């Protein structure tokens, strides 16, 4: 397995858990899995069941979960958006309200009505997107959702114990008031623990902006959530158990043609919990393992051979 050690360098590094989802690095629970098959894979890997996935001792893990990871729709929505230049991770489109693509000037994201949160978002971060605009702080429902869809409001988070966490950060969109305001639409917000939001997640966001400000880099960022915890807002909003992010570092506006074997990639998968290490580097992983945990197809516009090479790399910054 390859691990990136610098902006243009890669060295051999073996990841003993490359075939398992990222939660095994901390403490998995049934809420961390999208399917029973995946939980069973973890249980079968260690029959001592260190994560207590087999509640009744019958050798079956997390039996209430769906049996298999849902397959992606065969067709995917086509867009010229720069925020989808490297792919559409869940093949989101305009037909499925639980995989509903919102394609904005500022970012793209897939929204799940049944969970009341996004599934993933992708956006380009460069100096063009950063200015001196103040934080608008105008959290509000997103009127772009189809008629009849429940509109999550800021009050749905009141008293929940969670922050209103941004996927596309407010500080990544400060070139104009409309750009910054777009990050406060509730479709870009998810229930995030305070220690995650103000700890390793914020540190990684700051690191990304430093790459832009100090090194003149352009970043293609994909961030998302998966798993589930106890619902809030009268069960209209399901907090995730895990939060992930992939950052692809470019010297100019990103396209699939500009990615190569030495392209720097950062990948993290962080528990949505408290008592976390503030250092985001603690939670580095590979794109392959994020794909295993989510069922998504990241970097799908990158040539297959190169994609396979890049996605096995264990992020190592």
C-alpha cells in the first residue's frame, strides 16, 4: 500500500487493516455500518468480537441492519460543474429524494430526505473563493428541495446536544456575501459533536486553507457522513456516527486530466463523538476504506488504473 509523505512523494507503507472499514481503528458499533454484510466482515475478522457486534452470541453481527450495501444507481447525473470534475460519489440525480443532487455555483451535494442531512458534498477551494466577507450566520431551510419535502430548520438542532456542523465550511466561501450565505443552507448542515467540530475537523479545515493561502494550491474536496446515532428533531434528522473527508491537492483548477501518480491526497474518517484527539492526522485512512464504509465511488472520473493506485494510499501527513 502506498502512503503520501509529501507534496510529490510516495513511499511504501503496509496498512494491516486495509480490508476493513475505518471504525476498527477506534471502536465500531452497529451504527457505523451501512449493511449487515460489512459488520459481519469485521466480526469474522476477529472472532473475539472486540467491538461487541454479536449481541446474542449467535455468530451474526448487527442483525437489524440491511443485509447488503445498497448498489449505486447505474445512471449518474451529468454536470459541467467544477465541483463534480472528479465524479459524483453516490451517482446522485434529480429522481431519488434520498440521493438528491443539489448543484450550486458554490458547491455540489447529495441530500437524503429520510435522514434530513446531506450524504456528501464536493467543492473547489482556491484563492478565488476566499476574500474578506464576514460570516453571514443565516442558517435557514433550503427552498431548492422538491415540494412536499420536509424542510429542516435551525430550530431542529436546538437542545439536541449537537452543533450545526458545516460540510462546506463558511470560511471556504468568503469572496462574496452570496457565496458565504450559501454555506448556511440547512442542506449543508449536519449534527456534529462539539469536540469534532471544534477539534480535528476544524484543524483540517484550517490546514486546507493554509495550503491555499501559503502555497497557492487549489484543492478539490469531498466530504461526507455515514452511520447513524439516535435521531433528533422528532426523528426527522439522523446524526451520523462517522464523518469523512478527501482532499486532492492541485497546482491549478482541478480536472481529471491533471491528476497523476504523485498527486497529494489527504483522507480522514473521524468518529462523530467527543473525547477526540485534536490532531486530524490521527484519523488518516485511505479512499478505498472510505468507499468500503460508504458504498460510494470516489474519483470516478479518474482513469481506472490511476484511480486504483491513488485510492489504496494510506494518507500519512
